[in-house]
């Protein structure tokens, strides 16, 4: 009788140890899976030719494309000089120029909330115009400087650009 009781206690202890070990291994597995950062999202408005290149290099290549220059010259509505860009427009009151400082890029949303519909993306170091901030200062409404696309991004992921420094940079290069 004593040996049966001993066998029961030993078997019960081993079963508990196996269950605890399995639970611990499962917890470690899921913790390691959540520590892996997700892949960078690719948006419809991303330039596939610019992958792995500096954004200035990619812009230089796209602006040196003779086909796009011919289209711009033949456009009857284009009365701007080649140096005039959409960034030359006057800024709305309270708006300022900036750059994306988040290394992964940002998701543009239709509303200033996490559940807002994704309407595009903005690459790291891309020039933007910050139009306004939400009342709680956690979201910013931005416009991509080279385009007309507007949307909301999480605040703190952009950096204000000093316009005097920006004006001096092209002269130095």
C-alpha cells in the first residue's frame, strides 16, 4: 500500500513538472515570435525603382527621365518654370515644413486615430508639410511636399525643418 501511494505521488509530481515545462517552453516561443519586427510595408504610391537608393538619387533619376520631361513640356496647363515645384506654394497659416524622422516610414490614415483607414505611406526622410495637429496633440495632419496627398500620422515621428538650412543645401552641393 505504501509503494502504491509513493508511485501515485511520484507520478503526479512528474506530470505537474512536464506540464509546467511545456507551458514555459510555449510561453518562450510566443515571446520570441512577438520580438521579431514585422516587414516594412509597401504602399501603392511607393517608387519600386528607389528601393535601396537614397531618396535624392531616386528623385534625380526620375526628374532626368526624358519621357517625363517631354510630357511636362507638352502639358497645356503647365505654365511653371522647370525650377518651380509644388513646394514653392505658400504654406497655409500655422503650417510648417518637415521631414519624416521615423526610420520605418509612416502610414497615412484618413482619420486621426489608429483605426483610421490606411490611405498611403511616407518614406523615411521624405519632405512633408505639417498642416495641423489633433486637439490631444497625438496626431498630425500632413501633406506630402511633392504631391497633393494628405493624411494623418502619429505625432513625434516628424521633425521640423529649418527653411534657411534647406535653401542653403542645394547651393553647397
